[in-house]
C-alpha cells in the first residue's frame, strides 16, 4: 500500500477530526481574506473619492516676488515679470521617468479682461480634459462644446445677471453661456471659463499657458519624485505637490492595512494552535496504528510523510474554502461597513497566498506531532495493545 493511500484512508476514517481541522483553517483564512478584501475595496473607494478633488500637482511659472510685511501686516508685494509656458512644450511632462503614474494634464491660460465695463478673470481650458479633472463641479446647463460657448462662475453670473442661454460680449465677439457653475466657495465662483485657444487670442497670449494642473492620484504614486522630475523638465517652473491630500490618503490606507495585518497575525496564531492541539491528539490516539507501521518495517520518514500529507490535504481544502468564503463574506458585509462602497472583485494573488498560508500553517503545526509519532518505540507501542 502506498503512503498517500494510507493518508487518505486515515482522513476518511476520521471524518470528524478532519472536518474540525478544516473548519479551524477555514475560519482563520476566511477572516484574513475578508479583512484584506474589505481593506482593498475601501482603499479603491478612498482613491476614487480623492480623485474627485482634481489635480494634486500644480505647475506655475517661477517669478521673483518681494513681500512687504511688518508686524504681521502684509502690504502686498512687487512681482517681477513672469514668463509663461509655451503650450507646445507641455507634452514633455509625459516624458518623465515616472510618466506611467501621470493621469490628466490640464493646461490653462489666465488673464483679466474688461467685460461690460467691469474687470473679470478669464480662464481658458481644454473642456474635454477639464470636465474629467473637475468631475466634482456641479452646474446648471451643459458644459461648453464649441469655442464660442462659456461656463460662468456663480458669482459672475449674479454680477452680470446671466442665465443659461444668454450671450455675453467679450472684446467685440458674442459668446453663449451654456453652463453656470454652482457655488464652490473658491475663486472659481468669480471667473469666466472658455476654450483655451479662444481665450489665448482674447488675452493676447497665443501659444502660452499660465499654469498646468496634473492629476496623479493612483496607488502608491511617488508624488515627491514626480514633482522633482517635472521640475527638471521645466526649470523655469514652480512645481508643487498638494501634500495634504496625498498624506490624508496614505494615512487612511495605512491605518486600514495595519489593522488588517494585526488581526491577521492574531488569527494565524490561533489557527496554528488549533491545528497543533488537534494533530497532537490524533497522534496520541494512533499509538497502536503507528506501532504496527514501525513493527512491519516503516521507517521514521514514512510515518512523518503520512501525517504531513494528511496535514497538507487539510490545508489545501481549508485554504480554498477559506478564500471563497472570505470573499463571499466581504461581498455581503462591505455595504454594511462602508455605505456606497463596492466590492473590488476576486484577487487571485490573494487566493494563491491563502492556499500557501493554509498549507504552510497546517504543515508547521503538524511538524512536531509528526516527529513525535516517528520516534515512537515499536515495542512500547505494541505493548499498549
């Protein structure tokens, strides 16, 4: 009879103990998989929510500024000439070493103009990119789709008494208001947003860009490295990473991961202890059987192989069921833990780790019982008959 047949027969004859071992591993692995799956889903949800806040890297022309202040009172400052970017050079941003971490790149032109006798800030953008970058914008109407259409800030709309569908004369040309931005509480409330190239012509800044907003929210984005690499490409620029958003993201993600890892270690310890105690009990109960094996010529290595093979089979079954069960629990419980969050899906790498962990856990916990069984003196074992 082959050794693996003996192992399988033992498992079949001791169904109760096998179910108990599988159940212990199932609970341990399922708990770990559930926590990891929920953490991964929450991480994706956090990143998606943070992405809604727009750019996290801002590139503006570098300028000398002399601040005039004394005793905490600022009297303004003196700005020297600012040289704006050439629009044709902006694509070079995507040639940096970490270009794979870059998302949207949104160039803008800014300038003041007199409209109906009042000064107002004009901002020219590429609307296709800007609407993706500022997907948290809410407005009345539809976003501009042609060069002669405008998006108006809420305060500007009140100042000029504008509504969706009205026309506005800017430098002798009529433009249609297709959208009015709802109040944001920021400088965007007091601007007029139009097509990038149209506003470049209006402001006399053909081919120039006043600033660039860059979106790089992604898992483990190296924000500091990205800003340095962009600065090397554009030495005349001041590149700033919005660290507050980045740090908030990383701290939140790390908090979830640390919690999950802590629980995982505790569960692994309990599972190992459970397998160890059960296998020790099984070896003690099988003294007669092991003595017979040794008496008929089985070597110590053969006895250890029989017990460890049983442990490996139990580990495989427990790991597979734990992985499937953990994902099912995560899928059901995630909406209860985080409202409006969605399950990230099956992580097959986590599945492979779960199987390896369950098998390793079962083998390590069974190693001492197997060694003890292999060292049994056949004469003492047979004397117990």
